[in-house]
C-alpha cells in the first residue's frame, strides 16, 4: 500500500526513519560492545605477558595495572636488529619469549625474564651494544616518559632497573 494523503506520507516517512534509527542504535550497541571486549582481551593478554617477567611478579594488582598500561608489546622476527650500538634510545625492553643476542666482544644471549636497553632511559647515554633477535622474540617496551611515571609509583622496580643499569655500565667500562 502506498499512502495517498500528505499526512499518510509523513507518517510513513517517520516510520521508515525510526526503523533506520533503531537499526543504527542496535548496530552501535553491538559495535561498542565488541570494541570494549577487544580492549579487555588486549588488557588480559598484556597482563599475562607482564606477569611472566620475574621483576614484576612481586607487585600488587594496583602496580600491575599501571605497568600493563605503560608497557607496549612488540614481536620481532628472528635475525632483526632490535637496537643499534651508538643510537640514542628512549625505551628499554623486557623479554617475554624468545632469545636476543647482545653483540658485545663476548656476545651474550638473553632469554625470557631478562631486560635490556635500560641504559638509554636511566642515563640517557647512547646504546652501548647492538641487540639482535636470535629467535622470534616477544618483547614489552617501556618508554623513558613511562619509566619516570613508574619510578614515582613503584620506586622498588625503578631501583632494580637503575641498579642493573649501573652494574652493566661498570662491567662495560672494565
């Protein structure tokens, strides 16, 4: 049936528009729910990665939430250079899975639970060694700005990172 009168046409138009609006509303609700679920899954995945790093295992849930928000996951294929000697750096790395090779005169392999690149964010010095992914490696990156925030809320973790940086710097000089 096609509405013949003006009032009938207006009413039909309103019914059509409200039908489209209701469909759009449901589509929006589904899309935002899907987006929220995806964000939640990302958070859980990052939480699992962070909790695999021994340095973070003694933390309470509040501190873990901050660290999970601060760290950025990154997967590096085998044979890829993660950082180059002499470059300036604004991030350090925690190894979740895989192995990297620190290319010093006596090369060192680091595996899950280790971290590297801390010198760049603690001292601001250029990278003192190149680091290459020996296998595919799953990393968590911590940027210098986030390290400063982390230092304020978790001084014990910041202290471990600083202490390790200083020990490695001394070893590098000798």
